[in-house]
C-alpha cells in the first residue's frame, strides 16, 4: 500500500484495470430505481437499463453518506496510508463533496485532503488518474493537491446529449435552461463552466456537427504539440463509442486515446445516447 491513498467517487468511471493498477479507491453514489436504491458500483449498466425499462418516469440519484466516506478513510489509514487525496464531482451539482468534508471533520484528521474537480464523469476521472500517477512518483499529498489545481484548469470536458429533460428534472442544468424552448432545432454541446456548473458551450444543428465542433476544440488544445490524454465516453452506445475511438486513434496516433462508458448516475442525468470527450496535457508536472 502506498503512503498516499487516492479516493474518488463513482462518477469518475475509470475502468477496472486503471483502478486496480493505480490503487484508486471508489466511494459510490446511490441510484434510486423505482422503490429500490443501489450503490452505483453494484449496479451494472445492463441491469440499470433493464430495470429502467420496467418503471415509469426517471430514476434519481443521491450522494454517498458521510458514514460511507468515513469508513473508506478509516480503512485506508488502518492499512498504513499516511495521507488521503479525495477527488469528487463538482460541488455545484452534487452534495458528494460536502459528505466527504463532513467525514473529514468527524475523522478529525488534517491528513485528508478534499479536492473539488468542478466536473464529473471523465472530467473527474482523469484527475483522479493523474493524482494516482503522481502518488506513484512519490509526490506528497500537498504537492498532488497543488498539481491538481493546475491540471483542473487544463482539463476540458464536452458532452452532447439527445435531450436536456433529464438534466432539467434533476435540477442540474444551470445556464443551459435557456435552451429548453429550442431543443427541437438544436443539438446542445454542454460543458462545466469555471464555477463547476453545467452550462452551454455551443448550439449546433446535428449530432455530427456537434462532434465536429468538439473536435475543433481538441485540435485547438493540442496545437501546442504537448502530449495529451484523450478520453472518449458514451452512455449505452458502445458501437458508436468504438467508432469515435478508432477515429481519434487514427487522427492522433502520437497521443493517448482511451474509451470509457458512463454509468447509471450520469445516465440518469444526461440520458442514454449521450457521448463526450475529455482531454488534458499528460504527463504534466509544472
């Protein structure tokens, strides 16, 4: 066990191989389907969508309990961890960070460091991944927190949804509310603004144009010729995800490109068929 433990919540959606290789610990959010509640890590996408097909309306989500965070932190300390860096979904759209902070207070420990990703999904996941790599390199917890502050500002996430209705009903739409009256004419590209709120990046007329517009942002970012980590994510459209992955690998052979699938919590809020792109310069240390 490393001396620094890395924790993230389940909306980071890193794959099992990355979680295991870099010893990243996951605290799950909850998904409420009908009258049943599941920790997200115990509900596969297949099971989630099957259950959703048999209930009216939408599922809902809730933050992890303070007790679940406290249990995680105590477990890591008992295994010899000296410091914990805990990275979570934007506090502007979820109470998850607040639960983590309350657990830190109950633990009465200055060795727990809470970081607001101001993002979600792979926007959060890549930061936890980077933090774990820095821990492997021997950086201290305070050094990792300092590097995360810099990398968070360089991490870009764009996602394209078929409908804003789920986000509206979940109260997480932020500035995107202005789009509700024109959804039939446009395909919204959403992102997290500087305040960590979901907002509108651009409005285009088709799914293909939306993807092209996001690709333009990627081209702009990597024009510096730095090495980038590029992550494609999708919600229940694996075939389209693979097509996008192959396209990006062909276009950017000198960069790292990976494919990920968002789970039930994000699916609840953006709906099936959504997809997106996350990227930042990596490896990065300055």
